[in-house]
């Protein structure tokens, strides 16, 4: 399907550098009884993209970066599956010319909607669930390896070491900070 779409776009002289692709990940169908690992999903997804999506789909316009190029949909996956698969895709050893990111709907909002249930008194809990999911998706969206490095004297601050595997390897320290009630404050560089 993707090959046919890009053939038609080429036939109609579509400026591919200005396009954004929002595909699903390559996962087993609902009737398939086989459970594939996140690494297998990642390999199948990246392989399919490499075989069909032109490198010109860069999200660039006149030399400036204009945003993500391939933004995955959650496609009926659970929140956890979508995040784990996104992280595996971004850690896939196959090289890609595109930035691979997410455009989740259900996988970003489901927990918040369950917490809210349409009641005003649940808005705070819903907001906290949404921030938690957004944080998870954001961390899953990088070709990184996260590990706990220790906590600071402030009990609610956790320091993580992030080793980025592409395009250049470097390490940065980040602190995830939480209010005393457990609600998420933000992610900040460690100084």
C-alpha cells in the first residue's frame, strides 16, 4: 500500500520533503495467536518503512527542519504496548533517514479518560494520568537507554542517566521531579 501511495505521489509531483507519514506499526492481526516481541515488531516496522518510504520524506522545507517525519499511530494497541513498541522502533539497529515519533490518540488519552469518567471532581486525577502517559510516550520516543542513577536528598526527585544511541552517542543527566502528593512536576537537566 505504501509503495502504491508513494508511486502516485511521485506521478503527481508531490513535494515529498514537505510531507508527514502517519502509519501504524507492524503488529500481529487480531486473529493471530502468535505474540511477537517488541524487537520483532520494531524490526518488521522499520524494514517495511525502509522498503517503501522514500528518503525524501524528511519533513524539511528549504533546508530547515519543520517537524517529525514519520509519526506512528497507536493503531488499537494498549497504552503500554504502543510505548514499548515505539521505544523498540527507536532502538532498532537498522538505520533510517527519518525521525520516528508518535501521534497517539487512544494510547495517550485512555488512562486520563478512565480516571475522569466525565466528572469534574476527577479532573485532577485525569490530568495527572495524562501527564504520566505523555511523559512515558516522550521517553519512549528516543533511541535511548534509561536507568536509575540514584536519588537526590529531595525524596521526590529521581535522577536518570540517558545515553542516546543515535545520531551521536552522549550522556545527559535528567531529574524527574514530583510534588509531595505524587503528581509530576517535570523533567529537568541535572546541574
